[in-house]
C-alpha cells in the first residue's frame, strides 16, 4: 500500500472520525417540515430591564442568578424556538423540523427540568408530544402502515445487539471500525425512538423491557472510543445524566408496572442509578 493511502486509512480507522451524531435514513425524513395547526401559541413574559441587568452583573462576576431563574429563562427560549419552528409563531429563531431528532436538544432539556419549572415543562411536553404525533401520522401515511416508536426502537436495538455479538469475530481494524459504527448507529436510534415513545405516551409493552435495553445500550455506548475501539470499562462521562434516566423510568408504564410487583427490581434500579451523575450540582 502506498504511504499516502496507508496514512489516509489510518486516519479513518484510528483518528477521531467515528460519527457520534448519525443522520436518520432518508425514508424517515419528511419531505416538508412539521407544522402544528391546532395548537395555540403561549405568550411568555419577556425579560425586563431588571432581568437584563442581573444577566449583565452575572456575566461581570458581580453577582449570581439563582439556578431556577436561569433555567426558567432558558426554558422560555426553548419554548420560543419550538413555537417558532412548529407553529410558525413566536419570538424564537425558526428551524425546519422534518424528523424528531432535530428536536433532541429541546427534548434533553425537557428531561432534565427541575420540579420548580413544572408549568414550563407541561408547555414544552405538549409541543414536543404533538409534533411526535404529527410525525407518526405522516410517516404512517407515507408507509401505508402504522408507525410505532416502540417497535422502531425494538428493531434498532436488536440490529445493534446482533452486530455486537459479531464484533469479536472481526479480523481487521477497518472491519471493526465499520462494525462499531453500525452498532453505535443502531443503539443511537434505539435510544432516540425509545424516548420518542415515552414522550408520545405510547402504551407500555411489558414484554419488550425497553428500559432495561436502554440501560444496556447506554453502558455499551459509553465504552465506544473516538477511534472505534472498545474500552474495557464504561466512561461515566458519556452516560446520560441521572435526570434523564429518572425521567424515563418514571414514565415507562411497563417498567412501573414491573416495579410495583418486583422488590428486587426496585433495589436493582436504585443501585444502578448510582452510576449516573446528576447534570447539575
């Protein structure tokens, strides 16, 4: 192999080139952006001069703004963005949303919101939930069969799990890199569709045990290195925040049903939560 070709190959295989933000397949992307026509816009209070002064003083290091206050301002910005993008109304910067993954930053913010922001969380959940239902409706019409986020998540998980079982049989760095990328993609989309299923309030499937699969996928994904190699231990910095895990656990109907009947499972979940770090404080 020529030196230039070898160098290029090593850069692909050993360099920081693993794609940690894979794009959804083209058939899953809508041809036109989501638009909600039957949702009323919520008018949020704008920052007054006192708020701007507090922000200026904080940026200057002269004072501090309480965490809940800063999070409320951030929540209002996220809601403005969602309303501008999904309703074509509002003060936020508008974006074209043709797949739910494009709302993931808003979804992750929602999942970590503290109880003091329950009003903002309800508004945000309503907007995201309605967008997910509209997406599911349009994709179902395109496919001529019902879309289920739960089934999509299950399909992606088993695709990744099958590839993971084959990983030990790879013989070259290039083959391993490609296999790890496929595993990561499958688990990445599994995790996303599982979250979509929870936010869209799809009926729980006790047989699928998606929360357990979520935990397994997250731990494996945290062992994947930038160069496509697998670390011997999980990197806890790459695990989702504890708030996200608790958010899903509380809203997974199938999991909650099992927890009510299985004391050992409750204890196991409590112990496992110790591995996840809180997002704030």
